C-alpha cells in the first residue's frame, strides 16, 4: 500500500473516533419499591398435617439457585429437565436466533470500522481506429491490455451513524441472549409444573380407583341384603348410581393425564410414543421449607424478559442516532494502486504502475422532509419500546405479588382441605356404623361418601397447587442464571 493510501486510512480511523450523534443510552432505574404485595407479607405460611403440608418461610434478599428445580429433590424431574434443555425445539430456535444476531453484528462491525479492500485482475483485447486518436481514416491497431490493482474505499463515520448501527445490533444480540434465558426459564418451569400436574392426576386416579373398589364391595353387600329381603330395591339402585357417577370421573382424569404426558414429551423434544417418560408421585416430591425472595430493586436485573425489553429499548435508542446521522453529510475516501501493461510479463514492471486517490462528499439537500420524518419515527419507536419496557416491569412485579399471595392462600386451602378430609373420613366411618345399626337411611350414607370423595380429591388438588405455585415463584423471580454460589444452600436442605 502506498504511503498516501496509508495516510488516508489512518486519517479515516482518527475521524471515526468522533462522538456519535443521537442520545446515549441510559439504563432505566429500578422501581423504588419496598415490597411486592400491597400489604406486608407474612414471614411464613400456615402448616397442615400430611405430605406437602409443611410451613414455608419467606427469606427476603436470599439468592435464587440457578438450578432451582432441584429444590423438589426428584431425580426423575432433574433428568427430565436435562433432556428438555438438550432437545427442546423452542430452545434450539432461540439458540439459533442468538447465533444469527451475533453474525449480523460481526458483519456490521467489519463494514463499519474497517476499509473495504478489493483486488481485481483484468484482461481485454482491443482494436482501435486511428481516427479515434485523430489520425488518418483507415488505419487501425490491435492490442491486449492487462490490469491488476488493489482498491480501497472507506466511508468516514464522522457523525457516528455506523457506530450507532453497531450499537443497535449489539443490543439485538443482548435481546436474543435474554430471550434464550427466558425460553430456558419457561421450559424448565413448564416441565416442573407439568410433572406436578402429572403426579396430581395420577394420585387422583389412584384415589378414584380405591373409591370405586370400596363402592363395588358395598354394592355386593347391598345386593346380598336385597336378595335376602333386608333392603329395598331403591337402595341397590342408589349404590349403582353412586358407583356409576364415581366411574364417570375417571375418563376426564385419564384424558388429562394422557395430555399432560404428551405435553411433557414435546417439552423434552420427543414424540409421545417414544418419550419413555417417568411417572411422578406427588407424595415423593419435597416441598422446600425456605423460599428466597429477591429484593424488589433486583427483580428487573433477574427477569430475562425485562432485560430483553431493556435491550429493545437500547436498540431503539441507537436507531435515533442512526436516523440523525443520515441527515448529515457523508465523507468517503477511495484509492487504488496497481499495474497496467499490454503484456502479462510487463505487469508490475517499471513504468507500468498506476494509482489514484479521491474523496467524495454526499450531503442531503432536498428530500421532501423524509429524513426528518424517519428520525421522528425513530423517536416514536423509542417511546413504544419505553412503554413496553415499563409494562414488562409492572407485569414482573404483578407476577411475584400474585404468586406470593397464592402461596399464602394455597397453604390455607390445604390446611382447610386436610381438615375437611379428616372430618369427612370420620363422618363416613360413623355413618357406616350407624347404617349397619339401622340408625340412618342409606341416602345419608351415600351423602357422607360423596362428601368424603370430594374432600379427598380437593385435598390432592390443594397439595399440588402448593408445589405448582412454588415453581411459579421461582419463575416469577426470574431465577439467577449467573449465580452459581446460591446452588447449594436451598438444594441440599430438605
């Protein structure tokens, strides 16, 4: 490269270091909130007897483990999540989108910060008339012309438009990174809640089968009593109706179990027929006794969806700079150095060298206000992103507040349902004894059985709700994907 071209490139680099037009991005401040809920949160939930009934303590300011699902202490669940993280199609798409954004950024950096250097080789055969050169008509000559050159072109980023474009693309890389984290968080939460739902449905089905067996045995006894003339036909029909009604509750439960397992198969990237999924037992899942609650000021830094919204806000801010720079002049430097000869052997020989150097100024003079309109549109796009960011923050706080209150009421509901089930079981035992003694009618016994069936299923559902909302809390808090130090305290404590 000639000294002149080297000087031009050096000057271009110096000029491109000037300040970029447009506003510099400022990270939005975290909300000034002392708590998530309207009223202060209780230190812990109520407790109840039985599996899943322990009290849960809320630990404010404690770090969240990145592999938060391990707090349930289920090896089958952990293995299923590993499968999902390795094979889920949505996660694979998010990873590919991140790679695409990274390559687009690399491409823009290459074109914005460095000169474009091209090489060319040419050969042509020409016939020229003497008249073209001012000679007598009729004369002509034939010759070959060979060219070899290196060409350099560089648009000076005097006003920072290219740098703002790079900034915008870098923000899009951040957006895709946070989208990947959000997809991962959603995937793990969906697997956990689906596994909990699978366990709940399986437990409800088992409880319903036990009830059907009990009612079938009662029907045999009543049928025998009817054959002996001890009871009326109406009592037999009542028991048959009760048994049929209980059996009718099985198909919806089995349908829900099938659909839940099919959904789990898709989450881990398998066909339902080939998934080989484990079965989950609600009573074998451990409910964590301590729940970490991030400080409100930290929530916007932990939620990947909020960080993604902030990245889009950053990208929109940078686009204002791009639109502003497009209203200003553009400076381009160009040059080439090479050789031209009539024979290939003479290329690069003494006297065959050629070079040129030039500068170009392109300034907008009249565009009917289109560039100004585009800048105003960029400002409006920033306002859209700012409103969407604020909505994402508000939604994040709502999610946490909803889940915290849900955990309180879930514990209360399980306590009430456990008490109701215990009372219904005691009442059923008493009614059976009284019926055998002839103290009550069979209709009263059936009513007691129905109440016990409903309370037993409701207790199972309330137990599952505590597990599901515990998982929802970790999802609402966003997890802490960079905090490896928090992974032991909660996971190892049963």
